[in-house]
C-alpha cells in the first residue's frame, strides 16, 4: 500500500518542519501487516506495541513525553475502510 508510505512520510516531514528529528516508530501488530515492506526500508528504531492495533506513532525520542507535539499518530484503518468501499463499488459496476 503506497498510501501507508505516504502517511509515514507526511508524519516524518511534519515533525521535521517543527525542528524535530523523528527516530522511532511505535507500531501496532495490525499496522505491521500492511506496512511491513515500508518498515524494512525505514531506518528508525521500531517497537511493536500490541495496544496500538492498526496505528503507529512516529516520534522524536529525545522529546517524547516532554513536548506534546514530538510525535504523530497515524492509522491504516481508514485506508482499509476506503479500499473496502472501492471494492464494493467495483463489484456493483457491470
């Protein structure tokens, strides 16, 4: 899913624009299923957190917990819902 890569890149870019250097990813097990190839390319430290489910958090570990905007949470769940909707629409077309 290229959309996952775009989500990750956007979150990373937003943090960098705020003067932060994101270096860790906290990822849920369901997020890993859809982003495994993009996570392999990533040079961040990656930690699996079961409670995150379909979500991931991109963060600057130096400021995590100190600065409210030191992280971005993203989710693949809305993308899955959208893809399912498009599949249903394609099935309706004859």
